[in-house]
C-alpha cells in the first residue's frame, strides 16, 4: 500500500511525509513529488518506509505523463494522495508578471486536478485524498487575488469530489490553514508585503498536518486548524463578503 505526496520537498508536504506512517500503519512506500530532487532524496532519513522520489515540474502539463507511466507500470494500491504542491504571490494583480499568475493556476489548480484524476483509478476502496487549500479559499482577497481564487477552486472541487466518491468510500479532505511557518512566504512576498495582522496568526506545519491526518482518517471534508481560522470561516459564512471586503483594506 502506498501514499503519494506532491510538494514533498518543503513545508507542509514534507511534514506529511514525516507523519503519514504514524496515522496509516499499512503504508509501506511513499512516492514524493517536487522539482528539487536533492531535497526529495534527503527525506529518506526522516522515515522508515521506502521513499520513491519523482522529479516533476508541475507547471508543465506533460510532467503528469511521467506519473501516469509509473502508475501503469507498477499498478500500486494507493491508500492516500496528498496534493500539497503550490505557491502564491502577494501584491496587486497588475503589478504581477502575467506568466507568474498563470503558472500559479497551473500548479495550484490544473496540476492538482490532473494528479487527482491520474491517481484515482489506483486509490483503494476506503482510500483518502487530502487537498491543501487555504483559508484564502473562504473569501476573495485583494492583493492576493489569483492565489485566493486558486484555493477557492481547490475547496469547491474537493467538496464536490467527496460526494462523487462516496460509492468507493473514498473521502476527500480539503485542508484550509491560515498562515503557516514554511518557505511559502519567502516566495509569496516578492512583489508585496503580507498584511500586518496576518503575522499574528502564524502556526506550525507540524500541528496543521497532524490535524489534517486525523481529520482525513475520520473522513471529514474540511480540516481547519486553530480557533482564529475556524472563527474566520464562520465569519465568511455569515457576513456578506462585500461588507468584509469593505473593511478589509
Ligand atoms: N504556508 C502557508 O502559509 C500556507 C497557508 C495555506 C495554504 N498553504 C498551501 O500549502 C501548500 C504547501 O505550501 P508550503 O507552505 O508547504 O510552501 P513551501 O514550503 O514553499 O512548499 C511548496 C511545495 O510546492 C512545491 N512546488 C512549487 N511549485 C512547484 C512546481 N512547479 N512543480 C512541482 N512542485 C512545486 C515545492 O517543491 P519544489 O520547489 O522543490 O518544486 C514545495 O515542495 C501550498 O499549496 C500552499 O498554497 C500554505
């Protein structure tokens, strides 16, 4: 039985690789996907199951063919798929390079969709899919517009898929963290600064991932770590978005 994790070279994805076998005892191999091969190789010392590093640039749609071929050749039983690869950029939409915005959609939405579609035939009855969305999915976010839109896609897609896969008893969990201490913001803050108030809500990837794995085992459709983020979720469900957006800036 295997797990497949994208975005495994860093942050949340890497933490999933470290914690998976504590929650899924029958997983004996993890396929780890990212661009930085060296980093993927160093993960092996963190875990005591076999890791299979797969170097893919998910901006390139052809990269999925590599995964498709490996799956066809090895025909593994996939217990868990974690789609964690993703990136964002803070700043005004017109200040951002257009290609950077479309690449963000390519990785955060297109690749996540293609990987889910490619892996699904191999996911076992009662298997699990974890999609890393974000609390940015709850509300449109000026100065984080494209990123928030990509994460709304992930959340909406995951919830619908969760219903579609009921017959196979596969549960899809959308993970919606607020700011997490990873390398994410080193990249994200290249064109603009993160809103000051967000700095008070940073949490540790270890805790976000632990909760996500527990929620996934329990078959929950949503995993939201921390009381402030749960409160934010309720706010965005109860107060009209145009009112929140008025006081946002
Ligand atoms: N950190 C936060 O505050 C936060 C909050 C909510 C949601 N999230 C989401 O959590 C997920 C993981 O982010 P993180 O915080 O762990 O950030 P991170 O430390 O920067 O990790 C991002 C991962 O995505 C991979 N990736 C990026 N572009 C890729 C590409 N073109 N092809 C293949 N892999 C690519 C990176 O691998 P390589 O660079 O080696 O390719 C890396 O493993 C993302 O989807 C992010 O949107 C993060």
